[in-house]
């Protein structure tokens, strides 16, 4: 894919930068969080240079030891600073809280972390009310194509799509799905080398980075659980099944899955339901935040998909989920993602909900031909949500945006980053 060739040559603008700058203008502490190797340090260094901030990396063992053992001395004299990988010195977080309580000027601290600071148990005290968190996930397709932040979410909630329009065929869709969004992986031109990078990424995460948030020394067992979780991506979550396949009890499987979530490797997508509606499944599903990592764990490549198209479906769902998550992370609206499924009946892959407001349903179809019955789940969701239902979207591998009924559209995957 031609978009990848520039990754070693120039900085790829990140859509999160605008939100990050807005947060620094009025918030005491800004936390840039996301998976390791997603580009947080690059973006933080860019802002440090532009704003003449000192940048301190806690990836250096001596620096992190100093910050952890003497946080007061570490912060002495720092007034406008970027602290990279702060999870390596959790004692520092409490001292930053004390510092900004005494001197509450906005934008003093930009901290980065490869774990979810507000949910992982690494902080001795809550930063609630003092911090704005900005999420940076691996590169989105819009960022890879170096186009401005798109309006897909806004258009979906307003149901503002043409009745019939050619959007073009995404001829390299499988390569985009298999490639994912980690910059260093995409910079590898050889697909085999890219897969090797991603598998090594997992090995390092299990052997080193997990220790930042948990005292667990079972890297092989955790890697097996993550790999098996990859083969259940897009399915209803079953801890007993996960545990039995990897030799751990269900409680341990759930605890380790929590850690994987805190490290931005995957997410549980809850089921959409209402207490007054019957027969709705309430079990969450599992989705990986990078389809390239998912493909590497499943050991799926373009040749295997060409031989067995059924392998594409789960990868496509996680690809769409990751694109939605990236768009939501740059959006000021509070948008939650669910799945919808009726016992023994219809389902919808993703339900986007703005609390007390609109609902958008999104179904994923690997094929290029769309039939009216493909909208069955979306129609069922619409009937159960009434006036809150804003739009039903069927993403497919064709070339046209087409309205099938009021509020119901079929559109190509590339609409996610071109609309």
C-alpha cells in the first residue's frame, strides 16, 4: 500500500494533536495514553519542541528509579515538562497531583503512558478533576492516507449520506486490514518482517511491559492467552473457555484480560440492552485494537485469505472497530460502542450511542454484493430503539453508497476514512 512508504521519511500528522493542544490550554495535567509503539513519544516530542518544554523519558532505568525514589526532588524546578512513560514511576503521579494543587496553572504537565492510567492500579491517588486524557491509538487509515480528520461519525449520527454515489473500490482493503496501524510495523516493506515485528512486540509486552502494572512472571502463559483470545475475536466472551484452552482458571483469565485492556491490546465491547426488552444477549464481545496485530497472532496473511475468505470476517470486524475507536478518541462527543444480539436471532456488529441521544447501527459484510435481508439486524435494532435510531449502515466491499430505505445505507469500507 503506497501510504506506508513515507513512514520512514516524514512525520505523519496525528489527528489527536489538535485535541491535545486544546487540553493543554486549559487543563493542569494532560495524559496522552495508548499502546506502546503507537507514536505517543513522537507526538509528545513534537509538542515539546514547539512549546519549548523539557522532555524526560522514564524509559531510562536510572531516570525512572530517581523519579520513583525521590519524586519531590525529581520535580523540583520543573514548570513546563513532558514526562514520557510515567507508569514506570507511579510514585511520581501523587507528587504531580500535589504540585498542581499548589500551582494550578494549565498545561504544566504533559504525561504519556502505555497503560490506562485511570483504570490500571498503578496510581497511589486519583487524578480525577485534574487531568484530561487523550488517547492515541495506532495510525488510522485517514492518517495513513494523510487526509484531514473526517466527518464519518457526525454524518452517521445526522444520517447525512447521498442516496446514490460512487465512492470507489478499496482495492487494497485486505492489505490495510493485515497491515494494521503500528508505524514501525508498517515501515517494514516485507510482510513477513512486519509479522515478525508484531510477534516480537507481543513478546516484549509479556516479558517486560506487563511488570509496570502487575507482579506476574508468567510471560509464556499470558502470551498463550492473548493468542487464544485472538482466535475468539468478534465472539461472545467466555472466560471458562479461554481459561481451559490456556491452562488457567477463569478468574485468572479475566484478570489477565483486564491487563491486556489496560495496555490497549484489546477491548471488551459490551452488549447493548435495556431492562424492558426481552431476549437480548448481555455478554460482551472481544475485539483487538489493531487488526495487524490480530492477523499476526492468528498467523493470517493475504495468501491465506485468498485461499479461505472466511478468515477475513473477524479481521474486518476488528479493523472497523479500531477505526471507530480512533475516530471516537478524537471526537469531543461522548460516544460509546456496543454490540447488539438477540438470543437465536438478529445481530448488529456495532452500536454507537450518544447517551440520552441518538443511536447508530453498523453491520460489517466482507462481500461486495448487498441484499435487503442483510439489513435484518439493523431493522430489528431500529424497531427496539424507536426515535433514538438515527442511522443504520452496512459496510461492504463494493463501490457505491446506496440508500436502501429511509435511514438505512450500504457503503464501502473506505467511507470510514473518506466520508
